[in-house]
C-alpha cells in the first residue's frame, strides 16, 4: 500500500493501555438494540449530516454522531439513507422507539 509522504502522521509512543480505553465497549452494549435515524440540518449553505442512535427500551438514552457536511441536500439525504441501512442492526428496520414516550403536549 502506498502512503503519500505529504500526509502528516502523528505517531503516539506505544505504551500500556488504560482502563478508560475499553470503557467504550462497556458503554456501547446498549447500541445493539437501537433505532438508527438521521438528522440533516442546513448551516451556512452546507448540509450537515448527523446519525442518531436511540435506545429502544429507553428513548431518553441516545447518542448523536456528526458524520460530514455536504454541498447539497440531496447528496446529504442519499448518504444518510445509505449509512442508515449499513449501520442498523436489523435490515428491515423493525426496531422502533415509542414516539409517545416523551409525552409532548402541544398546548
């Protein structure tokens, strides 16, 4: 594999790992039962894509991951749908959260 010499690689010295390094795996177990959604917002003529992971058992538990910014809304939507299909655990999208769990009153 060819690596360009123009790419700045910042190598960190090798050392023993810390317990906090594995905390991501412990906290990430609940991500197996999540509904994956996307959020597209426009800021300064760029369309920003954010993937949202919502726990099925507890919809108040969620994680937002910023993916990238695109120059058109259609391109952002296309990437969002492709990523959503690839990320979610269930291929048919059967894991759904309860939309009435937040008890939002419009009055």
